[in-house]
């Protein structure tokens, strides 16, 4: 017993320096900034911050002029569309599986969607939740086996409904309306736009590059190094080089596009191209890292699976769809989480590409981290900056928890 206690004590003594360093430079600042998010700490109250409660959080979400619709209403209608979409998808799937009660669910969902305009919002959401619970109970076995397909169908149907039906006011409409009335909402909109644009493209390109590097091509070592070098290069240096590439008068990109009779694009001067420009730089920088991780995942797959598939007469597409992609799901899951977190923290590319400004004009490149930087270092409103940082933390945490929840059903681990 004494020996175990002595060994444990010795282990903790070795960990003390690490705990001190992490506590001083990580845990203490994080906790202290959370406390400061509830204080008014600016030029007037530099030495003695004044407790303000949730005033800083209300301040960053204050709209001028006021919004025509509330966020609660937008969130309610978004939930309604998602739930009705899922009910319709589950009902259609149940009909395909010859489930008679699915016809009732389909008809009820379509009627609910059609008659939702004059109905009470609370009543609509309540009925929608009821139908959704019935759908889950009736088709639970189908959901557990086909989660990925159902999610894709729900997303597609919801996008269709949002595109062709203007009666509903969703969270997307709230962000579109609020970005011109509140800087933080605009920063949220720009950040979400950047995340949606950069993360899927980066992972898709990385997977294609990894498949190419895993095949029997010449100079594989050279290509692996070439793709990975941008990731270990300074972000500032990369952004400075891309500033010259994006130059609308002498830039290399416009020169290359001229061969295809494409008119010169003002990459760094037109607000429409601000987020795509930042995304291009980020994708070029991080695709090599993701490709190397994918390559490690590909090389960890046992060749016996492919040999057995070849014996059964499977072609290249079938081997990828039924062997490579399922066994790469843990790697994809890891990269998706890391890429999403890093994408929400984009800042350096914006700062360097636009010489310290949030885009060419109209704050078109303002991201959530840039908003925190501006409030803290430029305006010296540290309380609001801390509040904005914790809103960003909450958003990243929610998306990460959703990914972990979905990953339990989708990711396949092979022991």
C-alpha cells in the first residue's frame, strides 16, 4: 500500500510543472475571461471593472434598427421545417418498406406543412413533434441502419423547402436580415459562410489526393512533401504570397484565368469575393495536412479486405464505397472535428490579406475571432470581447457535441 502511494505521489510530482504551466497560461486565463465577460471593463473602468451581469451579451446582440422578427420565431420555424422534413422522409422510407401506417404519417406531414401558415406557431411545433416521435417509434430499426442516408435526405429536402417557399422565416433569414444591423451577427454569418465553404472542399480534396498518393505513382515521396509543406509554412508568409497572386492587375490567378477568356476579378477589392478568397488560401494551406492523415488511414486498412472483394468480382467503385469509405470513417470523423474547430477560429488570413482590415469594405471579411480582436485590442472593450469569445466557444461546443452524437452511429471502428 505504501509503495502504491509513493508511486502515485512521485507521478504527481513529475506532473506538477505541467500543471503549473497549463494553469498559469491556459486554465487561469480561460476562467478569468469568463468572469470578465460579466463585467464592464473598458477605458473608463480599466482599474476597477464594474459588474454588469449579462449586459455584454445583450450588447453584442443588439440590433439597430430593431429586427422585424425575433430569433425565437426564426428558430421555431427552422425546427418546424426540419421536423416536418424528417417526418416526410421517414414516412416515404416506411412506404418503401411497405409500412402501412407510414401513409398516415406522410399525409399528416404534408397537410401540416401546407396549413402551417394560418396555424398557431406553438400548435404547429407541438403537432410536428408528435408526428416525429411517432415516426421514430415506428421506424426505429430503419433509422439505426440508415442514419447517414436519412440525414442526407433531410438536409436535401429542407434545402428544397427553404429555396422554394418564402412563407417561413428561418435562422438563415434571421442571419441575412441581421448582418446589416449588427456587427457580431455579420461576423457569425461570415464565419458560417467560410466554414460551409472551406471544410467540405478541404476534406474532399484531401481524400482525393490521399487516394492518389496511396496508388502506385512515381515520385510519391516528392508529392507527399510538396502537399504538406504549406501546412508547416508560416500563415503570414502564405497570405502575403497569395496577396500577390490575387492582385487584380498583375496577379498570377487572373493571368491564368485570362487563358479561358475570364474577365479580371477584383479578388481583394470586391466584397462578394472576400470569403471565397480567404477560403482558397485556407484550403490550399490545410489540404496537405488532411491528405497525410487520410493517407495514414488508408495505409492502416488491411489488404485482405480488398483481396476478398476482388475474388467476389467487385470493381474499384464498389471497393471504395463498401470497404475504403466505411473503414476511413474514424479518420474522417477526426478531421471533420479538427477542421470545423480551426475554421471557426479563422483570423490570420483575413488580417494579412486585407492589411489589418476586416475585408475591403462593408466588413465583408469580419469573422468572429476578428470581432473579438477588434473589441479587445482596438476598442479596448475587454468585457464585450470576452463575451463574444464565449459565444464562439458555445457555438463550437454545440457543433462538436452534435458531431460526437452523430459519430456514434455513423463511424465504424475496426479492432
